[in-house]
């Protein structure tokens, strides 16, 4: 609803801070999980070269966005990802919408 409203009001994007960092610990009630959750809803952000150089698979070193990382190795992002400002592109044919619609279609019980 937030994305549809932003589009109808003429916004280009929605921006938020996706807090937290991996690995998450089940015993930490104060752990933030935004860095894991918001990409599932289509939010994206750049990753930097230093961050990706920590990845053990050399082919991952050239990735430039959170969505590229999550698409290749979501388990790595869960364990090693970190918080950052993220954006959802509200233009009608954006990758953000595609990811969100796919998530809603494949996970209806979450809503």
C-alpha cells in the first residue's frame, strides 16, 4: 500500500534505513532484521567492493547491489549483510515492483 500510494502521489522512490547486521542470534531480542527483510520487498542499495571482497566465491566480487547479492547467495547476505539506506523504485516497471509482486504471490500466508 505504501508503494502504491507513493506512486499515485508522484514520488520517484521510497527510502528507509534497513537496520541490523548478520549473523543474527536467536538469543538477542534487540537484533534488527531490516537488512534481511526489506530486500525481500524490493528495496535495494549499493554494496561496496570491500564488502564483497569478504565473499569466499570470487565470482561474487563484482556484484554492485544488495539485490544482485541476494539473488546469487541469499544465505551469505543473511550471515554477512549489514544495515544501510535502501530505496524502492515506485516507477511502474521497476525491478522493485517485480520483486515485491513475486514475494506477495509466493508468500501469501505472510500477509
